[in-house]
C-alpha cells in the first residue's frame, strides 16, 4: 500500500517537473489565487489557472470584445488584489474606465499606453512583461505571428507576469505560443419572469489549453465574482488537432 | 548676447544695519567710528548726519563739538561684510550671477533677466522697492558695463538706466571720481583742472598713459566697454555636467556606450552625495569636424539609477552620427530634482516596485512619446464623456470615488453612432434598431436614465439612456437625444456592456 502511495507521489512530482519545464509556474502562490472559476479549474494543468503565462482571447465581434474585456477584467480584479498595477496597451481607445469598477478593478490602478502601430504595442507588451512589479499586462493586438508570440512567452517565463493578448477581428486564427486560447461570448442574462436586464452572463470557451482539457462553461458575474451556470466538456475537438497543438506547445 | 549689469549701492549700509537692529535709532543722528592712530575716526554717519555734512574721515571729537547729542557706536567691519553677502544671496532671486563689491555695493549680471519682470524699469523698481521696504537706502543703475553702472549709481541721481551703447554719453558730465580711480590720480586730475570726464576722454591715449599711468586707461576702457571686467559670483552656477575627452576620436556605437556609461556613473555618484536625481538630461558629442551631436531624455520621477538612465539613452544612441569621430563627450542634467528617500507610497506598492514601474514608463515614454502614457481618474460629472479625466502623472490619486450606482458600459464608442430604431411608444425602449446594416432585436431593456446637459458647461437636449439586450445576449447602451416631437429625436449607440 505504501509502495503505491510512493508511486503516486513520484508521478505527481514528475508531472510538476514537466510542467515547470514547459514554462508553467507551479509555485505555491499560483494556487493561492482564487479566480472564482470553480469547477473550471479542473481544465487547467495542475488544477489552477495558469498565472505567469500569456492567454489569448479572440473576439470576432464588438459584443464579444466587450464580453472578453469583461471576463479578463474579472480575472484582473483577482490578479491585482486591490493593490497591483496593470499595464493596458491598445491602439484605439474603446475601454470606458468607469465600467471596469463594476468588475472589481480600480481603474486608476491601470496605466494605459495608447500606441499608434501594432509593432509598438508588441514592444510595449514585451517591456511590460519583463517588469515583474506589474500584476498583469493586457494588450489589444489584432495580428501577431508565432515568432512574436514566442518572444513574449520567453519574457513571461523569467518574470512570471501574467499577460493577456486580446485579439479583435483577427485576420487568421494562427497558432501562437500562448498557453491558452479563449473565446468569450455574451449570454442572455437570467432574469426569470422579472423585467429588465440581469447580471452579465458569459459563455467562456476554452478552445486550447496546453496540458489541459478544453471545454465550454457559462458564468454569471454576480457579487464581484464568477458563478458557474453550466459546464459542457468540449468533445468536438478532433484528435489530430490536439496532437498538432501538443507539437507546437 | 549683449551684457547688462545692475549696480546697487547701499549708501548707508553700516548705519542702516544698526537701525534695523535697534529700531529706536531710526531717524536719529548717530555715527560709527573706528580707532585710527589713537583717534576716533568717523567711518559712517546716519542719513540725517550726512545731510549736515558729517562725512567719513572726520574725528569724532569734532563731530561731538558740533552735535553734542550725537550717539556713537563702534564700527563692525565683519558684520557689514556678512550683511553684504546676505544681501547678495537675497538678490539671487533676481539674477543667477550676483557679486559683492566691498564695502557697500552689489553687482548683478542681469543679461536676459529683466523681461521676466516686464522690462528693465519695472525690474529695477521691484528691486529698489523691496530693498527700501527692508530699510536700506540704495542707489541703483543699469548699464552695459560694470564701470558705467557704478558711476551712474554713485554720481548720477536722476537717470538710472543707461540704454545699450550709450555709456560714453552718460559718463561725459560725471566727475573723474566716477571712474573708480585711486586718490593720487584724482588729485592730479583736480590739479590740472579736469572736473568732468568729458574734458579728458578725448585726449590721445598715449598722453593719458604718460601722465596718469596704465591703471586709469584700464578703468576708462572698462567703463566704456572696450575692456572686459570679470565678476566673481558669490554662488557659482551649480551645473550638473560631466566631461569626457577622448584620446582618439570615437566612431563606434560601443565606444559611445562606454563613454555614456562612464559619464553616467560619475554623475550619479554626485547625485547620491547630494540627494538629487535627474529629470532631463542631454548627452552631447563634439565631433572633430566641429559639429555637435546630442540626444536628450526625460524621466517621470527624478532618477539617479545609472543603469536605468543608460537604458533611456541607449534607445537613442543610433541617432548619433559620429561621422569622422567624436573627441569630447559631455553629459548634462538640465533639470535636477531632489529625491526623497521615503517617497510616499504609490498606490500601496513597495518602493522597489514603484521604481521599477516608473522606470518602465520612462522607457516606454522614451520610445513612443510621453503622450502615449495616460491614466484615468473619476470626475464628478454625469455626462459620460466628461465623467473620466485623463491624467499623465503616475502619482495623482482620485479625489472622488468611482461610482457604481448606475450601469456603465465597458466599451464606449469614441463618438456615439447614430442608429435607426423602432419604438412602440415614446419613453419606451426600442423594439429593434439597425446598426451597420444589421437589425438587432431587443429582448430585454432597462431604463431610461436621463442625463441632462450640464448647463454651466454646455447646452443642448438631454440624453435618455437605455441598457438593452438582444436575442444573442449582447448588451448595448443606447440613448435618445432630446424629446419626442418635432423634429423627431435621434437615437445613438454609445457602448457595449459586458
């Protein structure tokens, strides 16, 4: 019996070693952060939302972009923990600062960088990711190549800063060196028989996750945290695609 | 740039000092004496005594014979010197270059200063008024040369400002003593009947030199501006500048980097000693073909971190064109500020984090421009466009809370986009609207929230805002501008909710 326990322990340690070699931070601090995602944590490698990595969010429409901004703001509110500072890089000014407060983010703790060209945005994001005093870096970039994303990944591996790459209307959904790919869609709010608009509801689709399990979840933002509505495992992903993903990762 | 000098003569410096210390003496006849060859000799007399003809050099016993009630005090030379120095330091607010002219004068190099006070006249009036208020009797003059300013201050009472280039005319009517000559020369001039400068200014220099010596010619030239006179400022301008001459001309980027590093190290060492930091700096290279090349940087907070400053400069090194080579490098901090060791907590992060973040922002601002960096603070306005304020400083804290009592979108269109709507009743949310050739059916709606124009800032119809949700779940912020009636109100899409 003790032999079996020993083996389980060895396997667990090996898994952790592999994860850390693949660029995941599995420090004790990453488990302390509770993003309120609940059962969704099972989809992530190591059972915790990967911090110190770059997440890619793809929004095909304006409404999806607002939903994605909302979702990542919800994550930011935990990452910033009321005192962190975040860098937000964008080419156009769409974000309305008072709206962030509804998602638990103090808008004046964010330093906005308005860039003129996407190349500048990439440079700023890389500089930001290298600065480990920041809680997170958000960049709104439309198109980015695999090589460019790998540069960003290398920056976070040393600094352990969490990056979010928000791509709105990308020309192609090319493979990137990011740890995950998300698609957020707005959902009709649940008001039952009552009139009016309810709490914001989102459909969160984890399209790709390195060493994790993709899936679709539905959340409601209520009382300053995410609340799970339903969970659906993603079975539509075909095996070859998964293998290809592993190859690039 | 043509030089301008201001001379301030404190006519009764010693007695003014004493009557400031002892207010009861003000307006009374009293004098200062010093023992000389066993006699009490007058060194300075108060204003009222001076008007009665009591001048320095008289014996106190003689004065007592004329004015039995006169008060006498011992002359304190050191205190007077200190006072003159203090006055010179006080004058630094008017010009960075101030020199003392013992025993009772101040010389200010005012080139390029008076326009800040609105011209030379108001500049002069401002200084005289403040000195008079402080209890000093002063005579002042502004001229192109120190010599002329001295002469006018001492011997010309009605004219105080000599226009540029007019010093020769101004001197003509003055006595020879106005040229600051020694007493033997003055006596000789008097003996020969020269009572005004104009009487001998035209005599050939050769003759003047033979009779009165070289010293007189120098004084004359200094007054006219043909010979230079040097000031010894009480406080030399503290320039934060480092120089690095090179043995061989530098042509490579690596060489420039090494030079820059070395200059930064010495400058930052000095900053550490003095508790200062650089806000703006210029790095210059003097090329052997006579040209200079330069790059400049700015920081958000005063910095004395050589590595960080180097990083800021490094981005601009490619702009330096060394051509045939650079033989001298200089680094100057043009704006220097104090660095306080215990800076107030910036947003509650650690001091280390603050420095790292402000250095990061400096880096970004250096590359893409400071206008790219901004933060948002809440403003007490209901009108959505003016409810946030854009600030560029990192330290500024919000004065009011961010409001959450009314729904606000996460994305706001920079300009409200006009939409076509179909509404059943006035004051009802629309049933559907058309935006970018797409018909969006509305399922749920909240509102209206009426936001009136702030009439003290702008005028116009109010907006009625609705938060609406379509079939797919997308949430929009729509508003109707104005009331139903004639003309029909216009509808706009203004933002997206989460």
